[in-house]
């Protein structure tokens, strides 16, 4: 019997190359490529008066300089609005190189190409750009006040007004026994993968074709964008995502200007060109996320049950809207979490600021939504004198209410209908895991040591695996090797392992025989991308379906050879055999050979399939009508709507009242992502997500000053946690399969990060007895908070530092 | 993020190093490079010539005498951290270097280099000040000793100008019946301290506090040493009011605010760290005084 | 007087093999390793010495290769992640116990920061007495100076302990063999 693979902690096959330095990341490709580098705006908002490149011309090794004036055809047009939406009434995107105006520090103005990066930077130093500074808008509040406009033709700075409601909220609030309102802020962070972006392009003059390697989460769509912008036919462009050093959302945006300009230069220069983003560029020219101002009004009854919820959000989308209003929509629709909200209204104003664009970073609007909902739960508990867990319990959607329709429209344009879940189960497990009910003993023990101990919790529901589709191709070769490909890309999630587990499991072959390729348009041309915790759900199901197709064909062919009914056959360890009849069998590799009728024998195995090899049925064509040669199958998985994963986190913080340092001493996670293909990998995703959640709650904040200068554009001052800042995490699992897809999977990629800020804010409040109105919070801000007389203090002046 | 062009020289004598420095006003000395290299890569510094002194023999010694510890220009933090001989004479050296960044930085970065860099958030600048130390500087005119008060003139600025190589730093040994402590609060472990304190407590023959002095990190433009004896002098170790010393310290410092800490918060930490480190140092002093009897 | 150069030919014992190259003096060691010597296992994550992805061993000690000029290692030994394994007697490679442990404990995801962790931890484990059980403080010190954005560090710490345990078992076995 084939070893069980589905659900097993199979060790990763990616690791062999990555632990020996044999990985192939973007900058490892093309050792003889020319180097591109970019002159970027030092101003947050300015008119370009003049660009003088002549002083750079003398730099030895400089090969080319490009400004907006050098862009032709579609390249001279604005970058695409990737996800249009009717409510995105004033979409704005930049140009590959700035035309006339720059709208944030870091926007690309000039590209140079030189023999190496050192020389390229020498040239950049000599180029003189004259700017006329314009008024700067930083932070949601400044954008809202609209004293100045980011874009002249959008005077109120509002790119989109997103609005959803499930009933008439005002009368529902008026009729509620109790209401409470609060305003709070969530600050900017960023995905910040350890590898920045990067692009390598090679133009083949003889073939008039382009091969592009890019550190992306969406190679097929980058390909389409390059073809469109450079006016090439699609089949003349290949795009490959090599080993990618982390993405977390920032690499789903495309085409980045560099993804167009580097191929353009490679074509013009007839030579390989490469750009490897450095860390400083990544801070000021990639993407950030998360800043929102949230005004929440909630109605509830004496028992703490919510009767109505009204939320008004001001969402900072940065200078442009290439990714549409996905983040605001996700916040708006995922905010409701695992709770029954009888009447809900959400309005989101998505506003422009003179800062780096805001696009999804792991969690993609959910941490903010969770923060709003969970803070509301905590306040209701406080107002009613109830236990915070109890208030949540009373509001949870119950197990018999699935599928549960929230009457909202999700980011995929489909209804928010929770497919399955057990939220009461999550809460029970969490309380046991973190010993919620015996916390007061611990608090007393800490108090005796002079420390404030606090506990907090937060729950979430995450829509995962949105469509439209992914595909999978599975092919068995005559050697017995099984090739699997899918179009979406990998950034460390272990897809090579997980998809191999699925195919080996479905097909009945040893996992060692399976080879997986992702994100290579030469192998699979149709794909959407890796985002929204969708890879396992989408491509996992697609490759499983493709494997089932291969299996069906293999059994059919083998049945002919063995003269049995296909239904009596099974495949085990790569051998097609009659169930329960030892001996009657044929290797799958032989079936693969036979599946392709041959005239020419190119090797020993192939002889079996040649035209004089054996008796055939002369009355039929060698390839039956409707059939195709080869043992391969392509299939697609396209879900009717997203599947909804869920979880609950709790944090215990210890605070030293002499320094106000905040130590997360316990962190507990209960996690439900449906059936689990590889628990080792899922736990790894949770660990990583929690670290980002803790970072977002206590350390990481993009600090812009009033002039739109990012004050902490380095790893010295943007405080991503080291091991010393990340707590140990205890995890409990719950598996509620999704009824929507064949494998019963739900996504797991983003879950770990979502409730971090909500749970930690709750714990800090519990420890110090003061209300937190903005996250993240640092010791110096906590010190300000506890010293303040106000009932509620906005601990940070959002987005703007004095 | 690549350095701008520069010339490179790696002389094998101090005199040759001074010659290169004298010939080029834009030349800069390179020792450990752990602070300089990021500045070069960000093009925030662009020396015309780098004078790498790593091949000059004789600059890598730790010379320990009863009077104190002389640390050569090429001694890495990691070596000083693990020098039990140095710690026996001046325990602050090991205690402070343990707080310098992370091990990989300590393996390369030099103690003297960090003093010459004159960062008020640097550990070793404060320790030089607290121990009333000095540096030896070679110039074309000869060698001179500069005390810490004359050395540090501003953030990232020393009084050493023109062609000069800092050859060593001298940290006087710990007086009798004394104890030390060093502590930092950083946002992340290994980061520059939001606030740090090094202290020396000395007892009299009756094991009463005779002096308490503290130096702070990241609270001023240059390292500051404050005498806190007034708050605790004459008190037995067990009943000295360390909180009062903390209170006194809070009033003496005038920190600035930045991205990671407000001025008020720094002042709070000065008080807390002072109180905690003084208590630790006094206990050590008492134990040493006891052992000495 | 000492000459001032803009380019220099350096000789480095790189992963045990003497290599020579002519590099501009301003080149960082990280760039020379990657682009001159073709050892792309050393990754560049920040170029200001904070992330640790580029950590290599210079004369056996973990060093940020973005904070050292290539000319400065002239005449020195440099070990990169490619040099952590050693040849076995059958023409293959024996991984360092920490490399094995990273795979066993799922201590890497995207793998970009991994070489910096591996070199740092390998050097640390090699420098300690393997017969003594590793402490939490030692583990914290070994993993505490490098950034990872994927794993949350839990499994890196686990791998560190796992590798130390393997090395401990190895010396125990050798001691036993020696006693026989």
C-alpha cells in the first residue's frame, strides 16, 4: 500500500537546495547582465521642472539613461488599474517613470543602465533633477480634511467610497438597548520580505522573444502586462518566478514599473539587464499597508448581544490605486468575523496621500477589520460587566447555522457565505489552551512581583481561496517520472512538497517520482496568482483533479492491456494492478509509453508503443476519436465562492511599570483551515503569521513626517522582530472541512497575522486598565497613555510624527 | 546601496597611515567598519581614501595592569567581552560589550573604533567616560593622550582632526571596594539603546556608600557622567535610597525625543535604570569589600 | 608611501580552496562572493548590517559580508553556506548537522535568510563543547542576530537544539567507540 501522504508532515523537497546555497533567487540569475538602477523622487509631492542627465554621461560604464520622454506607445500611458470597481470612481496610477509630477518619495524618475550596480549608482549621483515642491498630504486625517489635494483633479482626496449594508442601521441602533461609539487608528506596516523585488530580462533577437525572470506572486499576469505594454505577441514573452525570497503580498502587485522598464531596456540594448531592488528602495517604492481611521458605533442588548453595527472607515491608499479597493473591501466584509450581526453598515472612504501605495500585505485589510470588531466586543464586555470570552460566545454563529450568509459582497465579487466552521469549538479550545478561567491567579502572582499581567483574545474568519480559478497539469513520462505544473507562484509556502503529496496520493505513485513546477509560464499559461491564502485551495484542488484525470486514463489503457474492467484496477507504488489479484499488473510508466502510439522508437521502453510491437485492433485508429496521445491531463478548479477559515488567538502580556516594556509571555492559537495536507507546513505558516502579528502590534510602523519623508526606511529603525521579540506560540488545531472543494481545504497562509493587534491591544488594556486607540503601541506610547488623564487617548498621532 | 568610489590603502605602519591621511584631507581610517560601511553603502559618507589600519601590527593588544586596561585600536568587541583579565581589573568592559549589537557585529567591530565614532548611544563611549578614561592619538606631530572630556565634542564628533590615528583607549581599573553594573533598554535586543546606564558605586571602609556615579547612553549629545553621591553617600548599602538617586539622575539629564522614545520616557528610564543598576553595583561592591577584608 | 589603489588582486581561501580575483576596492565582500566568485548562496537582505542574511565566516567567525570590503579579506579564510558541508568518502557531501536540522525541523520557508542563519549557528555549534547540553540562552544568542520574515523563529530555535543534540550524540558514540 502506498504510504499515506495527505495529512502527513512530509519534509520539504525544496530544502535540499536551499540549505546548501543552491537556491536560485532573482539576483542569482544572469551574472553577465547589465545593472539597472533608478533615480527616485526625494520629495513627496513635486513638479518636475527639469531633468539634466548630461553630467552623468561621462561616467565610465554607463550604457543608457531613460526618462519619461523615452517611453513610447503604451509605455507612455499610466500603469494599469488592475482591479477596477464601480465604486472606485477616481482611480489613479503612476507612469513607469514619472511624468511631470511625483506623488511620493521614492517614485521612479530616471532609469540608468550600466555595467554594474556600483557604476549605475555613480551615474544616478550625477543626474540633476529640478523640482518645484507642492503641498504634501500625509495621513488619513490630512487626506480627510483635504486642505490640499494629492491629485489636482481629485480635490477631496477620495479615490473610492465603498458602501455595504445589510439593513437599515440607524433605526436599528436607535432601537438598541445600549450603544457605544469609539474612534481608533491602525498604523502602516509593510510586507517586507527578506528578498526585495527584482527583474531580469533577456531579449532573443533571432527569435524576437523575451524571457523575463521576476520575483513575483503572479507570473502569468506579469507576462500579459509586458506583452501589452511592449506591444509583443503573448507567445513571444515568457515569465518565470524563480525561487522567491518571501512575498507576503507586496509581490502580487504588478506590473511594477521595473517589470516593464527592465525588459524594455533589454530589448533596446540587445543585452541582458537586471534590477535587484535594494532595501532602501523597497521601503520607499514598493508597497505598505494597514493605515485606517475607524469610527465604530455598536448597538447591543443587556446580555451583550449585538443588535446593530455601523462602521465608518477612512482608508489610506497612498498615492495611487493600482490594486483597486481590495484592501478596503476585505476590511469591510471580514470585519464581522464569526459573529451574528443583525444589521450592519460599513462605509469606507479610500483616500489618497503622498505616500507609498497601499496594497495587500498578509492579512490584507483583515487585521484592521478584526481590530474594529474585537475592540467592540471588549468594550461591550466592559460596559456590561461581562467576561470578554462570554460576550463573544453569546454572539457567535452557531454550528447549525452554516452555510451562513452575511449578505455582503466579498473581494471576489461573490457573496460572503460562510461554508462551514465551528466557532464555539474554537473558543472552547482557546480558553483551555490559555487557561482563560484561571487567569486571575496568574495576575495576582505577577502583581506580587511588581508586574502588570493582562490577557486578551481575538477571533477571526478569513475568506480564503478566492477564484476565479487555477489550473494543474499532470503528466506521466515513460520513465515513470510524474511532472506536475501549476501557474501560480511560490514564495516559501512549500508548494513543491504539498502539490507533490497531493498528486502522489491521488495517483498512487511514490512521492520521489513527482516533480512540481510553479510560476513558469512556459509550463502553465493560465493562472491568477498567489494571494489571499489561495494556493492550496486553488492549485491544490486543480492538481488533484488533473491527477484524477490521469488516473482515469491510465486505468482505461491498463484495462485494455490486462483485459479487465477499469473499475477493478488500482494504482499503488506506481503499479497498476487488479485489486486483490497479485501478479496481474502493469507499471504506470509502461502505461505512459503505451498511451502515445509511436512510429519511431527512441529508446528501449518506446519500442513497446511502436506500430509493429504487438497485436492491435486494426478496426480503430491508434488514437481514438476524442482521445489524445500521452498520459497527461489538465484540469481547473474554479470555486463558486471563497471558503472561510477561522481561528482564535489569545495573548498574555507582562508589563514592567518602571519601564513600560511590553513582554508577550504567552501566545495561544486555535486554527481551523479545513483538511490539512501537511500539518508541519501549516504550523510554520501560523508561526510566521503570529510573528508578523506581534511585529505589527508592538514594533513595526512606517513613520512618515509631515513632509512625507519616511523616517525609518531601514532595518535599524523599522523594527521587524528578531527571535528575541517573538513569543513561543502554542497551537491547537480544529479541522472543519470545506464542503466547497473536492479536498475540503481552506487557506492557511494569512491566518496567523490577523488577530495579533486586536488580541495584544486587549491584553495591554487588561493589564493597565486604559483604553488603547491606536496600534501598534510602543513602551514610550504606553507611558504617555498611562500618564494621561483622559478616558481614552490616541497614543499616536496617526501617520504624522511631530 | 553601493559605496561611491574611493581609493584604498592598507599601510603596515602607523607612520605610513599618517602619511596617507596627511596627503588627502578626505581620507578616513577604517578599522572594524561596522558603523562606517553602512554609511558608505548609503552614500551618506564618501571619503576619498580609506586607510585600512587592519594590517598595522601591534594595535591588537589588550594590555592589563593593576592601573587599568589599555585596548588597542584593532581589538574587536568580542575579544574584550571574553577577556577575563580585563574584566578582573575593569568589569564594565565585559558588561558593556555584551550589549553591543549582535555577535557577528562584535566579531568585527572594534572598541576603539566605536569610541572614535563618538556615538552618544554607543556603549563604549559611555564606559570611557564613566571610568574617566582616555585615548592615545598618533598625529604627524607625535603621540598625545586625550581625556574623554576633551575627546567628545558632539554627536559623532571628536576633537581629533586632521591626520590622526587613535591607537588605543585606556580604561582605568575599578577602585577598591567598588562595584559596577551596566544595563540597557532597547526596542529590540541588540538595537541601539533607547536608554542605557553604566554605574560605579564605591564604599568606604565602613561599607557605607562613599560615591555613586553613572554614565548614560542615548540621553545627551555626548556621553555624560553624573555624580549621584549626594542622594546616597554615607548610607549603608542595605538602606541606601537608590530610588532617590534615580530621582536625582532624572533631574540632571536633558534627553531629546526621537522615533523610539520621547524625552519624558527617556527621563523615566534614566530613573529606573539608575535605581536598578546602583542597587546591583552596590551589592557587588559590598561583596568585593567583604572579600577584600 | 603606501600606494592608494582603486582595484586590487586578492587571494582568499574560500571554502577551503585558494581563489584569486581582481576586484574594485569599493566592492563589498557580499558582492565579490556573489558576482566575482559565483557563490550566490550568500544573500543580500539589507546592505546595512542588520538582517544577517549575508553572514559568512571570516577566519571562522560569523561576519556580515555587507559590512566588510572584499579587499579586507585578502589573505584570509572565508566560509560561505556552500562550504558548510564536507565531502564524504564516496564523492558526495555530508551536510553539517545544522543543515540537516533545518530540513528536519522545517526551519526555513522562503530560504532567503537561511544561509545567514546556517553559517552563524554552524560556527557557534562548532565552537562549543558538543558534549554539553545546549542551553536556551545559547540558542537565543545563536539565532538572535538574524532576521527571518517567514518562520517566526520557533522552528529555527528547534533546529538549533536538534543540531546540538545530534552533535552531542555523535561525540557520545565516538567516545563509546573509542572506549571499545
